[in-house]
C-alpha cells in the first residue's frame, strides 16, 4: 500500500459552495504555486496548484464554486466530469476535499452528500468555524464526522489551524471506500426529488445532532448593513454613489502610472531610434512594435484598478446586492440581474466585462449580455473623445458654466447605453429569445475581503491582459505599420509629377509615404463610402487603423498629420494640426460636425480586435463575433450618417 | 404538477417579516429542482426579509441564509403560516 502510494502521483480536488472560503483555502494550501487556464473548448476557468501531501507533491484542482453536482450548468457538468475522471487531461481525483462553511452548514452539506454518491473518498474541511463560535454556537466536529462517516477537519486558512491535519486525513483516506450514510429507499417520492429529500433529511438530522445554536442570530450584522445598502431608495442612491467613486478613482489613480508608462515607451522609442542604424528595422521596432504594443499596455493601470474594485465588491458580498437591487430594471430589457456587473465593467474595457459574463448561467442571457457589452463607452474611446472635444469644443460653455465638452462626453456615454438597451431588447425577442431567466441567488453575509485573494485575482487578470498585448496586439501593430510603411515612396522615382506637387505643398516625406502606402490606397478606396459621414481619405486611413483598437486613431492621426508619433491626445500640436488639416482640394478637413460624426461612429462601431477575439473564445464560434462586428458597425455607419447629413441639413458645418 | 392543497398560501403572497413552513414546491424541471437543492424543501421554515426596490425580487431566509428570488419563483412555493 505504502509503495503504491509513493509511486502514484496524487490528484486532489477541492469542491465547495460559492462563498464557502474555497479560494482562500486553495491559496493557503498551494501558496503561489498555481496556474490558471481554461478547460478545453469551454470558458470555465481551471485552477491548479501543487500541494505538499506528506512526502509527495499532489496536484490540487480547484473546482468551480457549486451548489450542486446535478450537471444543470456548465460549471456543474465540468465538476462532475472531473470527479468521475472523465475530464480530458485530468486524472481522476484520489480524494475530494469538500469545503463546508460552518455558518451555513445545512446547505453546504448538500454538496457533500452528492459527493458521497460519486464513490470518491471525501474529507470535509470546515471553514468559518471562528465566526461560527464567535456567534456563540457550538459544533461537535467528532460527532459530525461520525455521522457523515468521513473525516471532518476544522480549518482556518489565516492562522494555519487544521492545515496539517487536513493533509494527514486526506492521505489516510486515499484508496479507501466510504459508505453512503443514508439510503434513498424510504422516500415516498421517486426520482430527482426523492433523492433531494433523502439528502436533506439526513443533513437535517446530522446538523441537529452535532451542533448547538445559541439564540444569538448569526445574520444580525449583515441584516443591519442591508437595512441601508439594499434600502428601497437609499440602496439605489448608494449604488450609484459607489459606482461614481469607483470610476472616479480608476481614472484619477491610473493617470499618473499611465503617464509614466507613456513617457517610458516614448523614451524607449527614442533609445531604439538612436541605438539602431536608421532603416527598416529601427522603424519597425520603434514605430510598429513599441508604439503599437505600448499604446495598449498603457491601459494596464486602469485594468488593474478595475479588477481591484471588482474583487473587493465581489468578495465583500456587495455585488450580489447590486444584482438584487437592479434585477427588476434589467429584467425589463430581458437581461439577468447578474448582467449588471459585466456591463459596468465594460465602461473600463469590454474584455474583462465579457469575461465577467461567465457568472450568468443561461447561455442565451449570457450571449445577449456579451453582444451589447461593447456599446458601453470603454476607456479606449476616451482618447478619441478627448482629442475631438479639445480640438473643436474646448473652452465652450452653455449657460455660462456647463462645459460643452462634459455635456458631449455625457452624451456619448448615454448614446452607448441607449443603443445597448435597444439591442438587448431586440436580441432577447429574436435570435436569443428565451423565457425570463430564473433568478435564484444567494445573498452571502458581508465579509471583509481577503486581500491575498484580491491581489492574486488582480495579478492573474493583469497577466492575461499582458499576454494578449504581447501576442494579438503585437501582430496587429506590425501589420498596420507595414501597411503604412510599404511600398516605400522612395522606391518609385517615376512619380515625378506627384513629387513636384508635393514640393509645392511643402508636404514632408511622411505624408507622401502615407499617400502611396497600402494603407493610403485603402483610404482612397474607402473615401466614397465615408464621404457622406464627413470624412476624407486621411481620416479613412486612421479609421481603418482604429479597427484594430480604437485608441490607434489618435496615434495614426498624428502620423498622418506629421506631428510625430509621440504626441498624445492632449498635445497642442495634434489639436492644432487636426484643426488646420486640409482636404486634397484645399478645403478644411475637420469641422465641429465632422468631429461629432466621428465621435458617434466611435461610440457604436465594433473597433477592437481583442474584443472580437475574446467573443470568439467565449462563445466558441466565429458567427457571434462576425455578427457583432457587422451589426455594430452598420449601426455606427447609419448613426454617423444621420448625424452628419442631419447636421448639414440643419445648417451646421 | 403536484396537487394544490385547498386554501394554500404561496410564498409570493407573504408580507415582509412573515414566517411560514414550506408545504410543497410546485412545478417541474430545473428551477424547481434548484429551489429544492438550495434548501427550500417541504418542512423547511422560510421567512420574507425584504423586497427589492420596484417590489421584485424578494429576499427570503431559509436554513439560516439569505436567498433572493423573483416573485415568479416564489409563486411556485406553497407555504402554511
């Protein structure tokens, strides 16, 4: 027996209800030795770590948080597949650690009874026992263990209580067969219902025998907090207040590190330019790779802060309250209360927003949320709005004190929300038609978030973001750069007439290059299509580039107008250049109306490769991202057309 | 469909603060099973804690924890005070 144990690699699975303290225990058992990936073909996150079990290192698998193993949701399906040993690439677990919240014993034990029926050895890890005892309740761990017929260990991840004992007990049950401590036979009802009743009647008995409750109510504190936070009126006011503070903080805290990153990348570009011999390699590295990847990486501080706040709100128990408060409003449109968080996150970036839809169980509700998430004005649109407002509406006020810029900004966010609501309404009544989703959600007790879990979560997200910047964005940057760089204008000495014309206009070499590049030709080809929106071919080039990522518009415009690529959207020179830019016929390229038309286009168009890639991954099909791209971009075109032509008809220029 | 008891009260009709005993969970399928699995089984004591703004969903307490559900779901739960 000993020999076989040492020879075989041990796999342990960690199962438990959401909010039972599973993640905290997982972190305590594995330390930093863990990795996050996805199960093949699906979007359920797969978390694995290494756990020192006696002399050997066991693989610890963190199953998704579950209430049941009945395989009605994707998470449950995967969890039961893993326990059965049917999940590809994962060995059948030798033992399952069932994480049970002592303060919520009966419901938590339900999952444990299901585990018994799988026939896999089980050890129960009892968490939150200090909270339970503080409430003057008592629990007889040995008695509970005797009734359940499996080892029960009280653990505390923070103090380390019970951690060694857990390892010991886990090792001791490997290879044993535990018997199910109840039977289904005495039930009047048969089938699924009968089984549920049998499990609960056993649990109710077990809990009665092993615990002693004081009169002190365990939910007193949470109820008091809820009296304010889910108050019919103040609850909503506070919710709006919290969101305002979160977004204000994300923008203000992130601005310094973002500026630093930006100037860091600028300096890096300079260094490369001076260190490498002048030529294609230096241009590729500095103008293509560093400018492109850097332009996206500067958003890292915002992403980190967003996930910090999401983790804090989620771990504290507030997120469930927000869904509770807003469910009625969301269900009017046909969405689930849980869609609220992904949509809010999308104001920072649609990618984490779309990833956050994983908490929505119903596939159609989830897809409807994914399809409208990119309408929320994300932070990548901000540089575009800022440039347009700075160039054409800066310093203007209505009623003497309301800035036109702030009003326009608010208008852009509102347009996004209105279109999202409309799109959801239509989608849920057509291709994603489904009866109103059931809403059954635990409101967990308020708890102080575990900082370690919060930071670990932040780091994981940051790493995923950087990995994408290093792959997808890198590739797009190189392609765009090449489109603007080739063919070289110098390689075509024949076009002398054009060169004289250029000389007369005193256009610097880069503009000539752009005109003759593939991107320039594309811009010219596109001109008839975008002219009704008020855009000339140069804006067209920037527009094409911005389909990789919205903020690319700003850097492309600065290349096009020859003010150097390091200029950011706040620079006077780019603003002046945009104001003074001329079309080929010598007329002014930009008017306030053009700027407005462009802003409307940017609110609605699907101009983000990374989002499309994430949608492809999350929906596991190409048709959803393609559909998203087409319907959003068509809407953007029409809305922009109405803005420009309508504005012209009303006499604006 | 399980037969309905005469003069049965449903959970959705209880006022905030009311406590009652679950008699039956009507209906079939996923939602019903999920309600049962979450501990809303015949014999369990439930109480209505509050209703969200706009009256829906409601928060109930069962097995000592808080569960939110829409009135639609609460209509499936038959109770006796």
